[in-house]
C-alpha cells in the first residue's frame, strides 16, 4: 500500500510540475531553454541568451528572456543571486530542477510516440 501511495504522490508532483511550465503559454518553450541553460550553473542574462542560441540555434531576445526570468523567479523555479558588477546572475532552484526533469520526461515520451508513428508512416 505504501508503494502505491508513493507512486500516486510522485505522479501528482510530476503533473503539477509539468503544469508549472506549460501554463506559461507562449513563454513555455523559452522557459525550458532557460532552465536547461541554468542546469549547469548560474549565469547572467547575456550568458543565458548566448547559451540558448548556441544550444538551440535560435536567438532569444532580451525582452523574452527577462519576461521568462521574471515568471520563473515568481514561481520559485530560479532565483536571482547578488549582482556581480552590473550583471545579475540567476540559478536553478530545486523546484526548478524538478520541474525541468518532469518536462523533459514528458518530451521524451512525446518523441518516442512521434518516432513510432513516423516509423509506420506510408505515403
């Protein structure tokens, strides 16, 4: 019985954390990119933009970046660190890492289904 309760609780947490990112609307995809970028340590805005562009091939504008940072910070998924000179670094929180892991697991499932369906595609 305890194992079932743990599984139910884990599923509820994963569902809630996925909602944490998916309810960002048009900022959901950039939010995932920002969380991934912060996964290997704190970065300031310009470094985040550069890393997102390097890893995705798509530029992330400053307006979008700072809107995403504000929303992620309000949700407790990232936190601002004390400024270094004129730059403010941000880091991933434990809640942010959990939300990112849940979102990436969901994307893995989507990729598996998509690949399976594409493998059976006949024009």
